[in-house]
């Protein structure tokens, strides 16, 4: 989630060969294809609350790309206007020569809201992708979001690439570039009471909870209203998860921990949704499950329309033969929602920088 500054670090010349060696960021090195961090220029030019300019409302820090609305009440809609710019040099770095004129790329803004277990995207430009600036208006409805919202641009492939030996990405959907993120803080984390806002409890106080070694627990005892809990018996972990910063070690650790928690939560919510979806109509039992289906059906059953895919999901979860394949499908679909290797590498890089 969080990113580190892309840079090229000079290393002392090799004593035998005399050549100067350069190493890029650990994130770039860890990927099997060319990837450009912070190459997309992401600018927010204006904010509007319920249609009016932000003015003096909120705590805006444009340098740190951060807006807090924690102390602002009685608003319903936040709108952000701006541009994301893709340079031709970036296109030429992450796509092979024969794709520079008709570039199979997609530019999107990804909006993540961990406490609302929500992740969606707004496509700004599709294949064939042209370099230049692409305008956007992004909306955040107050009732649908909680805590911290992160907005970040990504450039991805839209078509299968060439030979596996190429240094460029070949898989459809592979991320090849990103930009700096904006953080919007809507409220504090400790006013919970629903899935949107985790409740912090001592797990050892409840017989139905897992033991004290667990960090989190998703209760599905009332499927109409799933509830996420964090274990107060791990105070250092809880404090990291409550961190509101945007840069540095603790925010990077927070992002990795949220990846871990959300991966588990989404998997359980998907299995519950599959169980509660009718194999006759494809209709889920509860409202929140419609959102789950909207997010994952395309990845679970590519090529099927939504109604057919929902019916297939319900049938697969009821079939002992198909369950192993379904579990693998869910694992892949959930994993695609996160960039866990990149987030973890960012954390490692931060630790290395701290040791220097």
C-alpha cells in the first residue's frame, strides 16, 4: 500500500572490475517485470464538501498529501478533482517497443478503505493508452466510508504480452507503474460497533473467541451483521493499526498488518456469501453480500455474466467435488486485491534505511 521513494543508489566501484554498479529500489527488484514506482503524477487540484469549496474546513496538508476531516461534521459527500499524468517515457519503460503506438494499458485510481472492507477503482483511461494528463472527479460518500481512505493511481496491462523471457509484464492486469498516494482521514478508529469499525476487546474474556495468540477475529455468528474484533492483548499491534501517519516505518507496518487481516476477512466473507447465495436465483441473503459479489465475481468466474457467476458460486460451495477448486479461486481473487509483496518489501526497505 504505502510506497517508498524511487531512487538509484550508487555503490562504490568494484575493486576488480572497476565498474560502477547501480541498484534500484527493492520493490522494483522484487518484481519479475519492469515496474516504475511513483512515475505517475497524481495531482488533486480541488476539494468540495457537499458541492462547496473546502475553504477553511478540514486539516489539509498538500505537501504530505493528507486531508483530515475528523473534526468536520454534518457533511455527506467529498469530491476530489484533479489529474493523473502518464509520461511517454514511462510508457516506453514498462511496455515493449512494439506496443508504444497502440499501448495496451489502463490507468486507474484505486480507492482503499480498510475499515469499511472496501476497495474500488475508477478507470481514467483505457487501451490504447495515450500519454498525457487525464482528468478525474472522485467521490467519497460519508455513510459508506470509515477511518482512513487511501487513493493511489496505477497503470496496468490490458492484454497478454509476448514471450516469457521479456523484461516487461505479460499478464493481463499486471501493475507496471504507480504514483504517490493521497490519504483522507474521515474519523477515528475507536468509535466502532460494526464491521466498518472493528471493536477492540480482550479475547481471553470470551469463550467463543480464539485464544490470546490471535490478532483479530471475524464473528459471523450474526451473518446479517458480521463483526470484526481486534485483540487488545496485543497492545503494540493495536497501536500500529491505529497509526494515522502516511510515511515511515509504523505506517508501512500498519499497511502490511491490514493486508494480512483483510486477506483473511475477505476470504471468510466470500465463503459466507457463497453459502448464503441461492443456487436457483444467484441472489444473496444479506445486503452486504451484494457488495462482496460485485467486487469478486469477475475474478472468480471471468467470462460469465454476474447472474450466472453468482449461481455458479452457490453451486460450487455446495459441491464436495468443486470445493477445492473454489477455495483456490477465492484465494487467487482475494490475493489480486492486494500487493502484499510490494507492501512487505516497502517495510523491509524502510528497516534497511533505518539501519544505515
